[in-house]
């Protein structure tokens, strides 16, 4: 189901389990025990070459160790490589061994230690082992879109495991070493720290900083220096950057941008020679970034095409090579730039707008790199006197990373920034200085965070927090007691976790008007060829080679370890299509009537109901399935899941990491996806009053853009999957405010659609995200019918001959069960809020005699005979849980889905509340 599970896939080995943890290891109120998969005898590292074997590196730097390497001359999977190379691992109670929670080397200690991470639940995204890969010949790391158990290795592959933080898409937290370092083709620099200075935690008070900045604006639109009568355009652009970084829709930032866009102001700042003269490249670049950050058009800003002028006025040759060109010093300079900041900002502005800057303008930046890896702020010629400066290094590195093609220069600069960080966590303005500088520290933190070095950036933020002045701003130096706008703006951007590239990255505004010719109603049956072949998709999902004994999906072929979350995803899809109710019945009976997987684990060894680690998202997911098929969520698998949800509703934020992020959050529901599942389950059970606080908390996570972020309790970006899921939950509420929130969410969703009909997700142009977007947009199918059709066509393009679906367009070929489950159910357009399928008329099928792991017990659910699979019996039937079917069965019977048709919930009143038609 969407990005929550996509995140589970990409964070190491979450998909494939070889678990030695059973239900007996977790008892009510007790701790957990773990069995470690032992390491094998590693092959000599010299036997792994570019054409033979595979190498893995594990960075123990955060724990005071080194980067350790290991070799496997006959690699199979990433998971086996890790163990064959001499490492040991531990999983989690909730997810099994597939989620690598701890890693050790040989007989040495495994990290993190139990007092740092208990490894019961999935660790938070700011502190876990992330998994990185590089194919033969690749010199850059890629965040693995697959779990290590799923990644099939080939000769020359290299893997890396890094502890720390990354985002859902893996765009941050990259290894501090290169694939060539792992291959042994280069030697890591021992002078580059592997961990930041040990400083107390601290963060910038961003609201205080932006309040001070906004209060510094004359008439709320411009900076005017003391004693002056005209605007300081430079500082006004800085104010816009800071305000836009913290709030992309800031009306103050927009007002200041519009002031700068007045022709008289643009001319005064960027065109001092008049309309026919050469623009000031630095000013033009700054104004272009202002436009991009606030939604204005840099091609029509103050009467000028800023991007066109930047691209036009680039020096064609060095000074002295032929006729002198006014404003030029060296080939590739933006004319009149003079300093690195103007050159770098011009590159960023062009690339962010989709304009390819001249190649020599980008490579010009590399000539500014000093021998120590840092960059100078002056546009020197190659070989000239060079003095590294932290601010120039950070900005130039951001520009080169954004433009691409200069990875070596970026990595050298990255190493320099780490090496030049002071023990206090700060950076000096210049390499020869020994005291921290607020602006330099903020710039360095921006760059390192963008490159994935979160811990180093956090250390810088800690130092900044200790030098923030009472008014909210910062001074020019660490002992400056006067608040200054330039360092304050830069620190606000760093404190917000953003950077100059990110805050000015182009985004598409949501549509403000409906399509001109929307269909009156969604079609009852999809036209031929309009979407994926659902019948083939269902056959893929129910194939006995995947759905073990017709009861569950394994988290690792042949392991016997059920992936209960994915099993419920498959059941949702079967319920949505109605194409194999017998298979759906078998899954539901297995979950409801005490079935055990090949490791002796039942559904509640996954939900952890009745323990100190009960997860609201898992409980909600199971309860929602019960509701969808007419079972009683108050007695499902022998547990009252609705009461458990009420019990797991947090009264306040707790100090225990991940437990409660705030009042109304469900315990251990660390994503918007999980929170939404719990809300849907409670509302569908008629517990509207009990759901009030969880609903309020979910609504509070909606951003001004209309989107929802992915994670709860830690920084994350807005994303498609969570927004679609939250919209389905909030749509169950009939009040006008809730419906308006849904409208805003759907508009944002529609704006994210790619040209090919897909939607961006954690793994790229994602099948999961497209499927969830269809479900979300189908809440208002008349308005978004055309977009839904394009998304269905996209799903069809990603369906394979076996009926399954790829994870993402252009990704690893082959079908994936989780992506296929989401695609099949999502293609129907049925919301989880209204999903219903009656199982009347179905009967349990006999156990098939297919795959059973040799050591696994035969799975038996009450009322069934044990089959011959595995050559024996389970030793008797399991005790019945006394399932009670309530009035939910009548509700389930009310919806019989036929392909595309979506029966709307009675509370849905689109077109009758003054909203959209």
C-alpha cells in the first residue's frame, strides 16, 4: 500500500524475512529477545574484482568505528552478501530479519546498542541502516528501491550500509565514500571525519528568525538600510529566500517578490546600464531565484527575460584571446558576475527552470576549487591563488550537484566541509580562521544536508541555536550582539532544513478551475484497453507460487515468514475487484481464525495488540479489512481492534521515541498512512466521537498546499501516497471544512501527475503512487476523470505478461507483489473508506498441497482439515475465536463492485454543498 510500504521496501531488507523471532519472544509488557543470523567466513577481499564477485561496505563511523568491507565471490542477494562478507545482523520483532536493525562485524558488537534502539518496531527514518547500491562501472550511489533480500547481485556490484537519516526517497544520507572506494580503486582520505563533532542537540528557532525578518521589511515589502531612502535589493532577495524556505506560500515573501518585480526596481538592481545594456549577472540570477521561489515567472520579471539574458551573456573566451569582451575575464563567466556566488546562482536558476546552462559556465565553477577541496569566492583563473571559504564552498557545491556531471568536485568539496568543521559544530568564514561564523555555518549546513550528511548539518544547527540572539536573528560573527539580516536569512533557511536549490525548485501550481469538459459521471465499466487487465492481475496475486497455501505472502521466498501487511494489501485488492472471493475468504479466515505462518506467528504478532508496542496503523489496517468483508472488527483474530485503537490514541506527546508525536496520534503510528488507516477503521465502526482527536491530529498534518507529508514526528516532504490516503480518511467526514480539505488535497494530487500519466513516489515514477492517486482522485471522479484515465493507462503500461506490475517505470524489471496488489485495487478507484465485499456464499477451500517450508507447520484454520502438504499434520485444529458477524455484513452487501464503478458513501455530498460540480 503506497509509500509507507514503499519506504519499507527501500530501507534495507524490509521485504524479505529470514526471521528467527517468534511470537514467544514478545510478551505483554516484556522486552524482546533476538537471534542473530551468524556471519559466514568471508572470501578474501582481493578475490572480488570488477568482473568477479561483489563487495559490501558498512560504515561504523557513527559508532566510533571505521568503514569495513567484505567480499563474496559467488553473490546471490544483497542480504546474503552482507553475511557472506563477515557481517552479522539483527532484525525487529515487528518486521523480522528482513529489516536490518543492527549490524556487527564478525564477533564484534552490533550497532546500534539495545539502549539506543530496542529493535521491536521499525526504527525511525532519522536513525536506521540505509541500503545503497552501485552497478559495475557506476561511480555514484543509488538508494536501493528493493530490499536486500530482493536485490539479485551480479559480478562487479557493490553495496553499502550507512547508519543515520534519509528521506523516503533516499535523496539524503548517502555514504561518505564512493563506490570506487569500496571497490578498492581509491583510498578513503583518513583526514575526512566519519562522524560530526559531539555537540548537544539544538535547532534554530525558525519562526522567531522569520518574524524578525518580516518585521525588518519596510511596508512589508522591502529592506531599507538605516538612513537610506531606497531599497536594498540584495537584502530584500535574502528576505524572500528565507521566508519562502519556511513557507512556500508566504504572502510576505510574495509581496516582497512583487516589489522586486516592479520594472523600476528590476531595472535599478539588475539592469543599471539600461534596458539595452548588459545585466548585472548576480542580480539577475538572484531575481530569477526569487521568481522561482515565489511562483512568479523569471522569463517575464520586471519586463525582462532573466533566464534568456543569463544564458545569452556568457563569456565566449578568456580575456586576451582576441577582442576584449566587456564584463568578461574567463570563458564561461556570466558577464559581470565577478564572484562565485553570482556564477553559482545563475547556474542554479537556469537548471531549476529547466534551461540547460552552457557547459563551460558550469565547468567554470570547478576552476574555483582549491587544492584542499574548498572553493574560493572570487572568479579566479585556474591555477590562481586560491583561499577556501565555507560559504563559497557550500553554494558552489550546491550548484555543481544540481547541474550534475561533476561528482568528483562535489565529493572533494563535501570532504573539505566535513574536515573544516570546528569542534563546536560551527564553520569559520575562511579556512585560516578558528572561530565560528553564523552565515558560513548556515551555508555549510545547507549544503551538507542536501548531500545527505544530516549529522554534520545537525551539529552546525546546534551551534547556530546557541548563537541566536533574543530578537530571533543572528550577527555577523559569533560574538556579534547586533542582529543582521544576511546571516539571519541564511540561518533560517538552514534551520528549516532547506537550501537555495530546494527552495527555488520549480513546482506546478494546482489547478484552480475544473477541466472544461469533464465527464458527467464516471463510466460504469472501463473502456477496453483503458486500464490494466485486472483479471490477469488477480491471477498473479492468487498464484500458489506467491500466495502460500492460499493464505499469506511470504517476506522471503521459502522462509515461511508471513508479511502480514502485504497479505492484507492483497486482500484489499481482491475485495476491490470481486474477481476471486474464494481466495479472499481463505486469506480472511486465516487472519481471523488464528492461523499461523511457517514460523508460528499470527496476525497479532504483527499488530502487537496487547503489548506495550501496539501499533495504531497495523491495528487499523487489520480492522479495516474486517469491516470491508463483513467481519466484526471488535472480534477479529480474537481481539477487539476498535477498542485497541481507542486505547492507542495518545493523550499527549511522549518522550519515548516514536510512541506518540502528539495528542490524537495513534501509538507508534509514525506515518500519515498509518494514522489514516486508524481513522478510517474507527469511523467505519461508528466510533466518530472516539476518532475526533485522531481526526484532528490527521488534519493538523495537512500543509498549506493541500498535501500531507509522509512521516509523523520527523521532517519529511509532501507526497502523493500519504495525501491520497489522508484524503480518503477525511472524506468520510461530512462537514464543510473536511470536504474543503479534501478538495484542496485532490487539487494538489492532480498537479503532481507526470506527462505519461504516472505519479512520483519513493521509487520514482511509481506504480504504487499512481494507484493511490487514482483512488484519491476518484473521490471526485467527475472533475478528475481525464487524469484518472491517464493514470489507469500508465498502470496498464507497467503490467507485465505474468499479470503483475513493476515497482516503477524504468526500474528493475519484473513483477512485484506489493506494487501489484496496490495497482489492482487502486485501478478500480474504490476508496478504502467505502471498500466492501460480501463473502456470502463462499466456503473455505481445502489446503492446497503446494509450497511449505520443510520446517514449517502446516497451516490450519478452524473447520479445515490439514492437508498433506509438508508430509504431516499440524497436530490438531486451532481453537476457534468465535467470530461474530454484525450489521457490517449488510453494509458489505450494499456494494458489489463491477470494475470501475464506485459507490459513494452516503455522507459524500459533492455538488450539493456549494462546492465543485
